[in-house]
């Protein structure tokens, strides 16, 4: 009786080994090869991005994403090879991923926006920008947020979704900028003299570019003054220095030429009514 039971057990073991042995060995082989492929893919993505001068913040994120995506596909394939039904598991993981996505939608939105900022580069570190309701010099661009330093040296951290989903003004993107200045002179002043004085001041400043040529023109007959627009072009590095110097020099030179810059005023006419 014992001999018969032993033979039956051996037959069952042989059947199990023949049925599952190759599957298990194949699953182990796929797991090992898949992990090697995932590591190779991570190195490849990292090498390609580094040679393409991609942002250092983006390199580990993209290479890690490629690694874990391949591992996920390998895990599903291995489970299928050993006879585990993966359809329900994939559905469960999908539902769990959806729930996590809803819970972390703000964070995921920041990550997605950070990737787009790092890929398309609407601005770089050191640029002065106005984005997300904040203006300042870019200190760092991360996957979750962008750090700015305001002109008065206050550090502000802005979520990337607030930046990428709104208008971005990059004041440092172009090599040149235009100063827009409005100068008001009296209605009694000689407009030709005022315009020629302004043009002389611009021509004497080496920071003013001649191409594009500066514009000096009467723009408005205002309540208290005749307004003249002054629009010189300069290199972006000279913008604020030129603007501040022109404000002072234009006032001094216009007054020296006999022109006046009037204060806001109103004329009041009084009529005496006979009683």
C-alpha cells in the first residue's frame, strides 16, 4: 500500500515539474532579461539626454520613468507565464492608479508642467520673467515648482502648473529691448525745439541703438501738456540704466533749451453775475 502511494506521489511530482518547471524557468529568464533591458534603457535615456544637453533635473526623472515602465510590463508578462490571470490585476491597478491620480492631481499637474517647462524652455535660470502672478529672476526650475528672486531679493516658490498654464513674459529672451518714455511739455513751448533736443540727447548716448532707429513723436494733446513719446532701443543689459539716465537728462536738457515740463493744472474761469 505504501509502495502504491509513493509511486502515485512521484507521478504527481513528475507531472507538476513537467507542467510548471519550464514555465517557472521561462518566467525567471524573462524576469532577469527584462531587468537587464530596463537597466539598459535607463542608461540609454540618460546618455541621450545628457548628450542633448537636457536639463539635469529632467534626466533622472525620464530615465527612471523608462526603467519602471519596462519593469511593469515585465512583471505582467511573468505573471501571465505562470498562469496568473493578469486581466483583473491590471484592471485593479488601473482603478487604483485612477484613484491616486485624482488624489494627487495637483501634484501630478505640477510634475507635468515642470516637464514641459524643462523640455520647451520658455525661460532659463537667470532670466527675469513675469509668470504666475509673480515677477523675478529665475533661481531654479524643478519638477514641482520654480523658484524666483524678486528685485528686492525676496525668494518666491511658484507651482509649475500656475506658470505653464498662464501667460509667461520673459524680459531676457531677446537681445534688445525698447524703452517707452513719455515727456510732457507746455502748450507754449516750441515743439520743434523740444523734439530736436530729445533727439540730440538720444544721439549722444552710446547705449541707444541706431537700428532700430529711436522714435520721437508727438503722441497726445493732454489736459495739461503736449505729450511726446520717446522710444529708444538698447541692449537688454542697458535697459534700466539707460531709462533712469534718460529721465534725468531729458528733464535737464529740455529746461536748458527753454522748454518747461508743466504740472497737472486746471484753468478756472469765474463769471460775476449782477445781482
